[in-house]
């Protein structure tokens, strides 16, 4: 692109925005309206509460699954934790396999798909609605989710397809078809199709629109308000260049910068926590008190719990099935080893990074409470907690970090954009895998999906946070509904693998390479 | 101890000079030569999902290319040099992997060229010859 064109491309939206703000805003409104109307039924279905309560059945579904996996595998997330670390370090990798996908690489790629806005914006949503207590439930969900992740990633590697040309394809749709056939169970194909449909919706929702939406929110937070569709078009163009134009350099640069941003984010959070070290005890007090009483939030304890579990699941995707796609390319003779490695994912994502975000928001005093009662004050709508400047979502996290370091909002803006982008790239891949499972591989078919993906970037950036987050959650949780059913039927296979592996590890048949 | 010389070889101009030097050395000492080519690789690098999917295939292609374009011609050239020659093709950090090859072959010395990078880039990235000199279990000859 030459310089004039480039300048024009940058200037055009700015001019448009300046001359026709009313028109621009109305485009956003229109998109939002159509979007909210057309997805409402789906959202209501997924989040419908148990009759006579306000407790959504989907939250119970995820919690029960994580609990069952935790118990069935005997607290594998704690037992296998040190062994997982050894595997990631490569202690058990055959040096002759150098040049193949290592455990570390599979984990890093899966993490860059999950570490993202869920950790920054999602946590702010959770704490903003559910109060500090949501953090407690979020951490608990993260710890339990490790067992779900272990189960699905083991199966993902075990039942992946390895093609003659050496490429691999794996994920829930493959263990549903192959695993169910192996166990003589019916309906594997049906479930795989259902999962693939939801996976495509999830890729367009949480993996795309939510990312675009919050990236836009973060940009306006720094440069001032302007219509979302402009951000959407710019983002869509870059995503287009990468996934359709094959511009690999952008993807690989992102892939290298994202881990660095993640580390920077956690370190900054740690510094802020250390600066307020005397408040950490108080913050944990708020978290525990809030977890069991709600401290005045909408829905009380249950409200805090729902928010915590929802945002944890949305952030670490345990039980959703997406990670099984990313992890399936690793080179290993033992599928279970990838299960061990993957259980670190919810730990890093939720127990470490999400908790950091929550602590910073709580410690910097973003949430407004009544000094007399200690209860949090609610907004006019009665749903969210009042914040100092009325921030919510990513803006709340930004305000919390900026209250200690003014410049951090710029760093955060860059981090958010990069996280959003890397999550989009990962999810475009997950969605594509589901798409090709349904429609078969082929250049034109793949292009169709990729174009749809880019269009949803624009929609996501234009719509309001509410409808976008509802749809994103609903689509991702719909994946979990199908995936977890499959995991229940296939978990004895994982158990067999686990027992065999552990006994060989004990006997010394499996040992470290020098 | 067997008298083997491991030669780091990457197909470049200076690698040819290094190899010629090593052949002379081997003749004088009645030694054999192991031509070692290392494909730069770290198990701790970051890849996109697409790269993960294709990694196994790409690895095959890379090994094939290294064999055909780099090791094949040089093995042919050395066929009639009168020195027994074997080859080694591995993935890894270059200096570390050369050391591994030295150990695996039971070699008595290692010969490498240097790329001639000096100053800033080698300050940042280090140089293969420099790190090899630091960590090698056997004497290292660096051919300019």
C-alpha cells in the first residue's frame, strides 16, 4: 500500500466520523438492535434458570461436570501438577523428536487463545456485577476446571486424525465420532455435528465479537469516543489479511508479543498489589465475605457465584472443548501427557491471571460501597455495582490499573488489542475446524467461513456490550453442553489411559531423558 | 578414543572453507569426519494453531530439504577425498546440539566456521562459535 492510500485509509473514517456522527451512531444502534433481537431466544434458552429460582441451569451443569471429573480422577489437578511442569519443561521429551510440536508449544498456543479479554474485561464484568465474592467462585471454578480440561485434551490427542501428508486435525468432533464408535455408543456423529455448529457460533461470539467489542471499548477509553464500526472495519481488514491473505508475519509477530504482554500484565498487577500490600488482607476478607453473603450485590451469594463461575468458564474454556482442538497437534506417544499439560491452562489463566485482575480492581477501590454498612451500592438499574467513574468491563480494569500508574492505560490498550487479536486468530482456527468438519475441506468452503468471520468482527465492534456478551456466553456454553455429555461417556477411556500411564511411570518404564 | 572430527556445516561459503580445513586435519591425523547440520529450533518458541497443525509435515519437508540441498552435495563431494565421512542432521539450539553430536559420536574434536558477525548482532544474539567454545567437552577449532 502506498503512503497516500494509507493516509487516506486512516483519514477517511476520521472524516466520516467527524462529519456524520449522527449517521455513524445510528449505524451502531441499528446493528445492535438487529443483533439483540435475533439472538435473544438463544440466549434465553441457554441461561434459563431452574424453575422457581434465579439459578441458570448451565452454571450448575458446568460446576457439576468439573466436580465429577475432579472426583473421578482423584483430584488429578493437584496430584499431577508437578509432573505437568516436568512435561512442559521437556524432561520426558525424546530428543529425537526435536523439531516437532513440543508440550510447551501446544500449551502456549492454547493459552494465547484463552488468555485474553476474559482475563481483563470478563473479570471486570464478574466483579462489577457479582462483587469481590465472585473472585472466590472464579478461583474455585478455575481449580475444578483443570480436571475438565485434562479430560478433554487427553481425548483430543487420542482420537485426532493424522493425515498422510503429516498434518493433524483433532478436537471434540473427532472424539465424539471415533470414541463413540469405539465404545459402541450411538449418536456420536449427531453430537459432533451439534458441537460443530455451536463451535462456529462460539468462534463468532466469544472468539470474535466480544473481542472486537472490548478492543473498541478500550480504544475509545484512550482516544475518546467514536463509532464502533470504524474499529470493526480496521480490525476486520487485519484479520482478513491474516486468515485469508495468508499474511503469516502478522500472526507470528502477535504470537510472540502476546506472551510478553501477558507477563507484563501480571508483573504490573503484582507491583500494584505490593504497593498496596497492607490492603491485601482486607481484599481477601472482602472476597470471602462476598462469596458467602454477596455484600449487597444483586442476587446476593448466588449472584456472586453465578458471575464467578460464568466468567471463569468463559475465560479458561474448561469443558468447552476448544482447547482440545489446539492441544491435539502435540507430538507424543501418550495422549494422557497432553492432558497433564493442559491442566496447567485453567491454573495460569484463571487462578493466576484472573485473580490478579480482580485483586487490583478491589484493592484500588473502584467499587463504591456504603461506609456505614460495608455493603456495595448498586447502579440505578440495580444490576451492577456503582464504580467510581461509572466504568464497566474493560474500562473498569483500565481505571483500576491507571489509578496506580497513569501510563498503564496505554499499555493496557495495546495489550487488549493484541490479546483480542490473538484470540480471534485462534478462534478463527477452531471455527474453521468445525466448519470443515461439517462441510468438508476445500478452498472455497474455507473462504466462505473466513469472510463470515470478518463480517462478525464489524458487528461485534458496533453492538453494545450487553447483547454481545450474552450471545458470546450462550454460544460458548452451548459448546460445553454437548462436549460435557461426550466427556461423561468417554471418561472411562481417559481413566484407563491414566492408570496405565501412572503404573508405567511408577515402575520406571517411562522416565526422563538425560 | 576414536579419532573423529565433528564439523559444523551449514552450506555457506565459510562452511566450505571450514570443511576443507577439517579434511586436511583429518588426513594428517588419520581421523574420520562427521558433517553435522543443525536446524535451528527451540521447543519453547511460540506458534500459531495453523503452524501447530502443519508442524509434522513441515519438519519432514525441512529435513528433506536439508538432506538434498545441504548434506547430499557435500557428502558427494567428500566421497573421493580419502577421508571416511558420516553425517548428522538434528534439530535444536546450534551450539548445544553440536555438543550433543560430539558426545553421541564420541568425537575428539569439533571444527566450526564463524559467520563474521561482530559487534551489535552478536552482542545481542551471541555467536555459535563463541558459545560452542564455552560449552564444548572437546577442543574446538574456529575457522575464520
